[in-house]
C-alpha cells in the first residue's frame, strides 16, 4: 500500500481533530498521481475530494483493514505507525510551515529511502514539498 499524508515542519498532521491546512493544488496532484488506482480515505477527508468525480475513491472508516497491496490511502487523523508495516511507499506533502498539532506523522522516515523530492507552488502556500519514500535498505 502507499500512504499519502500532509505534514508541517514538525511532522504534525492535525490539531484538535482538524486538519492543519489544505491546498487544492495538492489535492489535484494526488488525483493525478494515483491515476486509475484505488485511493482509500475515511469520512474525515471526504470534503477534500468531494468536488472531483472519482470512480476509484473509496470512503470507508475501516479502510486500513481492507486495502490492497497497490492501493493508495490518504491519512489525516490516523496514527501512521499503525499501518507502516503494510506500506511499501510513503508520499509526504510538507507545508513548509509550523502549525499547532496534536497528531503527528510518527513513522521514522530515517528507516526509509528518499526516492524523490519536489518543490512546487500551491494554492495556499508559496512552497510545498513532495517527498516520496520507498521501503528498502539504506
């Protein structure tokens, strides 16, 4: 499975059960990235994708137990370490800012290989960094 998450500079994901930030350019990039593969989200993330008519979007609060090996999942309010052992790839979108947070991306990325890093201009942020990590030996 492939995990997708958005984080701040301290790896924060959400605060007080609210996302730290959102950006339409990031959502569009995610949709382009997944192409026709399945992407699983829970109801918390539904509003980010509701303006797009995606046949491959699956909304299920229990998706962690139902995903296939080559499926994507977008997480905002799920502790990532609970699904790390199922993941082969991790895609992080970093807001390049610091926000208050109480849920963090708690996978140690030092144990993953950084395959690609790309900066781009978002809708709400002047700089967003996409980092793609793969499982493997360093």
